[in-house]
C-alpha cells in the first residue's frame, strides 16, 4: 500500500467478480479495479492465476471461510472492509464467480453503506456460464426450456428446499451451486416428485481451470457416480443437461481446455 | 481479412459473449478472440463501443434479426458461419450478453459441428448480472431466496408459460429477459396465482451503458409505469427486487455510471 494512495475519508470498496478461475474470464472492469486496489480481500476459492494479476503494491488478504483451519466470520470481514476503506484505501472485495450469485454480498454492502463508504458491484462470469460453455451446451434452448434456475444445494437451514415439482418436469434445466453434499437429497426429492430417473445430470468440477473435470451421469446414478469420481474441487451440477455429444465438439472442448 | 490468416480447412468459430454493452464488461478471453478474428458476425444489439475493439483487418457483418428492415433468417446465419470457417477463416460469432442464455446458440453449434468445424464457447456477462449490479442488489440472498430464475417473456408460441405458482410466492426472484411486451401478461398470471400486488418489480433498460435507466415499480403498477416510461432499449425485468434504497448506494451507482 503506497502512502500516496491514502486519502483519508475517500476510501472505496469495489465488490468484484473474479469469475470461475481462468484469469482470461476476468472482465476488463475487474482488471482495472484490481490494478487500482490498495487492499484485496479475497475468498479461498480464488485461483493463484487470478491473484497474480493484482497490482504490485496491493496487500492481499485471504478472508476465506474454509471448513478447515482458522475461519473468518462474516462480521469480521465486514469490519475489515470498513476499517480499510475508512482509512482511505481503495479496497477490492474479490469474490469467486459473480458476486450477486450466492456471494453473501448483502451483508457486506450493508456494512460499507452504513459507514458512508462508496461502493460498486463489478459483475463476473458465474460458474454456471463457464461450466455450461465447458460442456458445449446452452442454459436455455428453444423448444426445451424457456427458463433456467440457479439453485444452492444448501442454505442456512441445511439442504435447501426448492420447487421440486417444477424441477422434476421433463426439460427442466437447473444449475445447482454447492450441490455435491446435497446430491442424494436432491435425487430423492426429485424422484419423489416424479422425475425420470434417466434425466441427465452433469457435474463440472473446477470449471474453466486447467484441471476441469466433467462427470456425465443420470439422476438414477448420481450419488454412486459422484462418490466414485472423488471430486475435491468446487463443482457445478446441471440438472437436465448432458454434454453435447458430437465427437467433434468434445474433442474441441478438450483441446481448448488442455 | 488478411491472406496470411487463411488456412484452408482449419477454420474455427468462437461463440463469444459480448456482455451487456459496456466494453469494460468484455472478458479478456473475448478480447483475445475478437483481436484474432478474420470475420465477426454480430447481433444488432452489440454496442458500437464493443465493435470498435475488433481487430483492424476483421470484417464486421451485422446479422441482427431486427423487427424492421432486412432481417436475417437463422438458416442464413448458420450457412454464413459454415461458409467462412470452411474457407479457413477464424470467425467470431458475437452475441449480446452470454451466448448460453436465450442466445439461439444450439442451431449454430449444430451447423458448425455438422460441417466438421472446430468451435468454442466464450462465456459473457449476462444482462441479469449487469442489471442487478446496476441496482446494487444480489440475485440471491440468504433468508430471502435460495434460487433465482432466468425467464424469457416470450417463446416460439408467443408469451412464454412459466411456473407461475412458484413465481407468485413471497421472496421469489426472477430475471425476465425480453419482458417488456409480456409485462401485462406476466402481471395477470402472477396475480391470478396469488402474488402480492405490492411485489417489487424493477426494470433496467440498457444495463451497463451510459444511457442506463432504472424503473422501480410494483406488480400492480407495472403496465402503467412501463407505458409511461417509454423504454425503447433492451430491458431486463426483475420480479421480487427493488433497487437498494440507501441514499449512499444510489448516489454511488449513479456517479459510477455517469
């Protein structure tokens, strides 16, 4: 942090979407915010390739809320944002994907806003967009689905409840964030509401990253295949989508991602 | 198109998301594809600021399917993609927002793939992400909604039918694409299914562009307020979201967009 950047009382917070991991999926706006930052508070899932793009004088702080090791509480993150910005720093709050999609954005905006600090949201490529591009599919398709849902596998109460009747219908497409642990729960709810066991389900682990992996399965085989795949990285689960099956397409995708 | 770029038989098509209009919301991957393109086939809605970023030697072709003037048929666009790529050109098919969201992507991939031409999808910032950032809100929020729907206002059969019962519930959040013409239809369906007439509805016209406009209304007043606003540009309609009302936030948003 250079002294010349500190203007007491004129700090600012940019809530920036870092995209799914590939640094080429950052927006120009994100790069600009990143380059101008005095302090970058980032989640655990942000890739090293993305963090390497921060300006040389920026201070990087990992405020990840991981399951293991010291864990940051939301209130502490809020306080840190306000503290840095109140002292005049340009702060980037870097969130994986798009900050408005399952990003716990509101608490942080409320804290910054209550402190009278200016802020801005810089959108990012969300995991669903990157993952569906990685399997060569569309989230929507004429004649198949005129709506797509983004869901979370779990919420504050545990496994999240959803509109299972609608999701169980033929042609329904949903992108499930953080859906690995809830896979068996989701499977049970959907089958109970009449979903076809042969409904395609595709998981994309580490979407857009060099170690991206695709698991194509069915609702029936989801828990077994997921357990066998031993996915450790963040994964996006698509209900109702299979990878585009043309050999040309898949060979291209693999080549582009290699 | 420079001769040195033409390698017969090795053409390629990148389906690239141009984002919502602000050139700073292009990804680095989009810029790279754009700079390497021999031919760019683009929709009508792509902003001039974005088109100005194409490489100097690239040929720009407007294949927009506008309501007025000569209109391109989907089959003609498919044929043009195949024709250019078959002759060895690097083609960018530039689509507004994210190509996988209401982008008519599948027909074009099918055509390119059937011709044995390699292709790739480059994700973009979809209108919902840019518009919600513009009103300082999140698409999802703990305790309010653990799912968000992207819908289209109309499909091949006319006004699109949706799961109105679920959408009518308190706390439901949906981003409606191309929703201006269907506003009265959507209002009617939702109220018929028990939606509160006071449900907030927000329209964002020309999201992310210098001429962005925000219309904050309610389900009850939607048709009247929309008619009075006379919005000519593309608009994203949020069901269940109001602009963040803290004065600090709004003044910041307006300042940043000015």
